C-alpha cells in the first residue's frame, strides 16, 4: 500500500484534545464593513493609551499577541495564534523527530528521572540508565523547573553539545556527561505480541505513524503464524491526535474500500471526502479498537471509520468528542494563525463534535485507590465556548482518561484479548473468527 505526503495534518494540543489542520498559504476574505474599521480604530487608541500611560512599560509584542488570542478564543477553544516559537514546536511534533539525546523522562522529587534511554541514541551510548536522576543541565540546576522546561533545555540543534549531571543509586558522587545531540525519531507506534494476539498502540499521528504501524504489523506477522494469530488490538487510548492524512492512512491500513472521513465548512459545497484504497495489511484479521476520554480528533477519525464500516469492534469508554477542523495559516516570521474552518464527519455522516465515539462494548477501567476522586471525565462538551455539535446532548462527550502502567491491571485490554480469543462473547463480535469484518 503506497502512501504519499500530504499537507493535511492534525496537530495535537496540550491536554486531552487535538485538532485537524490544513496548511494554507492564505484564504481570501471579504472586506470588512465601515463600522468594523471604526471598532479597529478604537483598538488602536486603547493600545496607544496602554503603551504610553500604563504604570509600567508594557511588552508591546505581548499586548498585541494577547489581543489577537483574545479575539480568537472568543470563537472557540481551538482557534489560536501561535508565535514563531509555538509554530516551530508544532512542526517539530508533527515531523516525528527532534534534536536531542534520546531519553524518556518524568519529574520526581524536583529532579528529572530517566524512565528509559532510547536504543541507539546519544543518551544510551553515553551510558545513561533507567532510574538515573538528572540534577543539572549545562551547569544549571533543574530544581524549580517544570518538566517541559527541562525537556526544552535538553533538546536543541543537531550536533550541539549538552552537559548533564547524573545522580545514580550506588554511585558515590555525581556523574558528569557531555553528549552531542542527534536527530531523535519519536516512536509513533509501540507494539508487542500478547500470546496469539498482536497489540498495536498508536501514541500520536506524526509523519512516521503509518510507516511505524506497517513495520509493527509485519513484525507481529513474522512472530506469530497466520493460522495462530487471532487478531489485533489497536489501542488509541490517551492519543490526542496528530496528522489528518496519517489518521486516514491508519484507517486505510485495515480497510479494503469505503469513505474514511469527510470535512464540511460553512459553504455547503465545500465538502472534501477521503476514501480508503484496496489492501488490508492485516489480511482481514479480527480487530478491536480501544478508546477512552483521552482519544481525540485523529483517534476519533480512525475509531469512527472502522466502526461505521463495520471493520472493528470499538471497546472502552466514550471518546473526547473533538470533531472540528482547523486551518493553519502561516504568517511568515510572525508565526501562524490556527482557525476553525470546518467539521469532520464519519462515513455514516455523523458528527462527533461534542458527543464523541460511543464504544460498541462499554468497559470501564477502574481507577487505583490513590487516584479516586482526583481524576475526572474530560471532553469537548465541557470546554468553555466549544462549538455545539449537531448531535450533542446533555450527556456530552468524554470519559475518564486512564490506562494502567501494567498490562495485568488493564481491564479494557484484557477484555479485548478475551474477546479475540473467544473467551468473551458479544453480539457485536463475529462468531466465526475467520470472518474478517467485526460486525456491529
């Protein structure tokens, strides 16, 4: 199945939401009326008053940026202005690679804790180990920094050096390391074999997602003979989105034909339809898709397509419910404008804006005792100023977004595995495992 590059993307937002994005060099606009220009002159007068008379000299660039964002956020939660740095960061995320040293980290006791070094990266080659604590970055203490601030300091231009001070259990003194940054690919898909079932977790939709998915499926097929392989679990939980074209390709990976998604703007004639091409990478093996309140936008496109086309059983809890499309309009060195311009629809013609994807089989994931009362359901319908979906009801969208770190505690995953193996039955699942299509 051959894929080609596309300018259509879904860029992730912070938190449990995401967006569909279409890069645009510019969009023709109608001229504003006379009254509108009078209002703009008032804005100019206010800006000059603040600039000249505020008690302390204001940051003029910030004033303008905040004014623009105030205008955009009055429209909906996903329309924003990105300054040059934010726009560059978004492009880095969607490319699926960055300049860095290649370690997965978290924050613990005000220090950066290494979860794992990524194989064959500068970090692993330098001897960084899982469990190490980073206390200093280029001579500056990490105490008082947020995790994202520490990560930003460790990233940088390729072939530039970085000095880390490592605290390691059992070491009698701090370890000083000098490491040269390289291009670090971000793994978009993680996979493993669960006995006789292939497990595919799509972390985000970057430029590398389809290729990673294809490689993961081939690896599983080599490990488990076709006559033994019961099917696949496609885990989209906690996936906030990514590139739209990759969401289409991921859906297409399991489909032979049919419409994957359509987008519709305020002009009824401006409708775009995206269709699957022939070639199911899994050879029609049964498929279960996992979703929860952290599954948004691109994840919902995939789940909705596979559900509507009766290719998969969707299992878990209601997804986030973000069904709007944003257009990214580059503004040169000044950054980019992210503006909501359309809604997307699943193959059956339903909008999931404010409603989310309702799973075929609802399976709640119990929260551990320490998280009970601290984690609440989140969804598009709860966002202030969100666009009300045509199917939105009092029930709203979203659910608790939690996945246990250990597979043995993952109720939703284990239910899916039992379903594929025939240990659990449901009317939505085919009685004959040889039947490729999982019917709703």
